[in-house]
């Protein structure tokens, strides 16, 4: 029986980061993956969607090229090529992760791992042979999968998940997207601008319900301009499949209605992959499908850790990676700073982009905090005007007395890049004074941060 210092189950952005950091620290490390190195994120999530969005953004730039003095004739979207490029990007990164695992001397096993206690695993290999291994520590990083609703069975053809949506080399005429979280919003943006008639259906009362209310309202306005239909406070009550289309029975603010579409994309959230891992046998506790962990990512069973989507929301790749580093530090007895979930940025990669970190205004209001808001629009920034990206704004929620930044919310060009500086500001307890005093290069979109900070002090120059 082989023995390891650490066994990691799953090779996504939580699992492979844990394995590499452990190996860097001198631990004899095993990683077990039953499908593809890189997990869902690299193969069927973050990376291929962003590759397709890049193609869509180029397509949109060409359509608006005349506004910039460029005349372009005879262009079209070639879906098989767009999909092929996205798969090539994912494949390149997956091979890169495989190389890094080999470089660091990490043992890789293909198969399904099950706990046989707090230090033993049974691995059912893809050839159906079994192998038992011992590990002083185990990290579960098995991720999550698309959630299915009981009355909306997924067949992978007319009713699909994000995974099938990444391989639609033939475009449908119409598509309904059930769920207006980041996944639903990104696919709505993608397929609308590829020529599909898209309708978003959201049971709650706004798009991106987890975002600040001002951001959600602005996105609704921008999507309306892009002719992306959105039905909020609306539920899919029933689905009937026809020969060539689907009829959805909807219940909304105005009562019952019907919607006929060619394809329905279900994007109503994810379910943690906790089944058939031997959790019960090992005595690992779960709650509502997620593995329970403490601030160091350790479960109730000493030596067994869980990170990423399987350990609960928010289901974000960068959260999984950070939890991986926390777990390895704790395994090695190092001083560990617990993860502050208020300091995890969230990003949505439609256009305009959306990014946020910290408290929303509605959070501060519910907590009865003494706060103030500063908001500056992109049109006040020279680089935004020069590049033609004037839609959107930056918003700070600020403690009125201390002037510390409690939350930052942005909708507009490169919002997902701008959020890094603001995440640093929150994690270090910075004030708007400190951001305002930081020199930001001109002309850059990052000046929006400085301007919003100055505006919070009543001293904005360009507002």
C-alpha cells in the first residue's frame, strides 16, 4: 500500500493549487482525478466561457467599427471555429497544469476516490481496478455540478446546462435561460450577440440578485439596450416538449403566460459533488449538501479537509484556490489567517462587465450602519471616453466616520480587472483618503477608482 503525506481528491483550481503548494513545501503528494486535470473551471467553466466571450467581443467591435472610422465588409461568426478555439484554449491550460504537477513530483492517479477512514482511501481506477492508499492528510476538492430542477429534466439536447452550451456549434433560433446569476447572464450575452433570440427568466426580482441593487438595475438597463429580454419575479411552472420546440408555462407579476423556444438553458445554481465519497463511512459531516469545515478548512474529522465548491458558497475558483493555501498552511502548523468571505471579489464577464467586493448598500442598511455612498460614472474618465466605453459606474459604500471602504461595486469596461485594487483596499482596511492620495496613471480606467474616492470626500475633480 502506497503512503503519502497528502492526498487531494479533485484537480480543479482548489485541488491542483493545494497539491502544488504541498509539493513545494516538501510533502509527498498524490492527486486523484476521475475526469480531466483542471476540473470544471479549466475544462467546462471559467476558461472556455471567457474564450467564447472574447470571440463575441471581437464580433461586437467589428459591428461598431464604423464609429471608430473603420469600414469592415463581409464578416460573420463561424460557430464551429469559435467552439474549437475555446476547446483549444482549455486544452492548452489543462496540459499546462498537468506539466506543473509533473514538475513538482506530484503523483497523479485517474479514478474515483472514496474515504475508508481519516487516513485511507480506496481508489477505483478508470479501468475498474481498485487501489488502496494511506495519507496523513486528505483534502476533498471535488467541486460542484449544475443543479437540476425536478420538473425540468435535462436531456443535454433541448434542455441543456452550461456544459452543453459550450459546445453548441449550431445556433438555435431562440433560447430561454433559467436563472440570472453570473452563468445565466454570461450565456445570455454570448448567445444574443451570436444572433439568438434570448430570454432570461429569474425567480427573484432582479438580474444578478446577489449584487448591489444599483448594479442589477444598471445591468437590466444595459441588457434592454442590447435587446436581451429579461423576465424577473418569474418562475417556470411547467415545460412541454414539442417536436421542434419547447413550451414553457411561466408565472410572473402579471399572471400566467407561455413562452416557446428552441432550447432551454438551466442555470439555476450548482450542487456540491459529495455523493459516493465515503463521507458517511469516515464520519464527515455535511449540511444541505456541502461539507462542513472550520476556518482552516478542516472537517469535523481530524486530518480531512474540504475546499472549494464542495465546502459551500460562494462557488468561485479564486475562493477555492485561497482555501487550498489556507488548508496547506494549517496542515503544516503555520499561522493561518482565516478567510474573510466579505473580501472575496465576484465577477461577471458580460459587457458591461460587473465586479464587486464587500458590503452592498442594502447590507449596510440592514445592519443599521452609518454609511455613505460615492458613485462616479465612466463618462467622467478620459480613457473611457477615448475608448468608447462610457456606460456604467463605480460605487463605494463607505463608513461615514472612519472613511473606510466597506464595499465596492462596478459595472463597466474592465470592471473585473479594476476590482483587484479595491479587494486589496478592503483587506487592508484602507480609507478613501488613502485611495484618493494614490497616484493613478493617466489616461487609465483605474482613475475611476481615484475619482470615486475623491468624490466620497467631496473633492472630485471631474464630476
